[in-house]
C-alpha cells in the first residue's frame, strides 16, 4: 500500500507570494492533518480535515488555509508569505481503526 | 497549557549501551501517546501508540511504556542505525498531536 505523498518536495518562494502544497493520504484514510516543523518551534499542528470538513485548527494566522477534496486529497495554502514561514510542512493521514497517524516526506518551503 | 517535554535533548551512546528516553506530558483530554522516529530531512516514522497507564509495546530493540504523567522509550543494545530524533506526542482527538521537541539520539559504533 502506498504511503502518504506530498508535492512538491522542495519550493522556493519570495516574500509576499502565495503557495499551495498538496497531500495525498494513504488509500482508505479519510482524515488528513497538516503540521509545520521548524528548528525553533518543533512540530506544530495547523489543521485537520475529514470528509472535506475542517474539524480542528491550530494557532496559526488566517494566511494559512486548507481544503480537502472528495477523494481525500488535501491542499494547504499560505498567502502573503513571510520569511518566518520557511519550514518543513508535513501532512499526515490517520488510520482510525488502529489509532495510527502516518506522515508524508514533507515539503521544504524556503521564503526569501 | 498543553505541553509535552522530552529529555534529554540529545544523547550519545556507544553501540550496545542501553538507555531510556523520557517524555512527560500535561495534555488536556489526552487520548493516547504517540512515539515517532525522524531521520534528517524526512517525515516522522510511526513507532507506537499507547493508550493507558501500564501499557507497554515493543518493536525490535525499542520498548515504550506509559504512566499517568510520562512515557519512556527504552532502547536495548542499540545499533548505529538507531541514530535519529525520537519524538513523542500527546493525542487529543480529531487527529491533533501535541509534540515534544524530540531527543536526538546518536549511536557510535
């Protein structure tokens, strides 16, 4: 069974631009969560989607948004990029039957 | 405030030298405790989920245990390939994990 996939793997953007990241969960998993990982703050929860609905949201500004499609694929958008948005963005899909959450390889975003 | 604290921040061991990593937590509505392994530049790799005090789970050289306030990851006779950052996270439901800062483990041959 294929794992969680994220595209693109690497991205360089300029301050003020916007960016869209994509995540495809493990087949059969309907829940997708997004996390931001930085050296200073560690892994921080952004939001979670289940059946196209956002169920939970972390403490991030409104510039961070997401959505989920009917096939469970999810996208995350960051508008008006700031230098501090440089991070590894991780997507995770959840297996409720076994209470296990699996992460993708991440998208490394660099804002210059 | 929900908090997960891991200690030590970094640990260097010789191959075969057993040790334990600590994860203490104060997470409201905790429904479980997750352990992950993360290699540089990669996403976290799922290891264990623990649900209740007294529970133990094992995988190869790793054993995770849980009490009411903390969890331990015991590493028995580690090998160089066990070198990684080990993360623990409190699970609050709705798939939200509260992560600790991790323990960076180095195993010297």
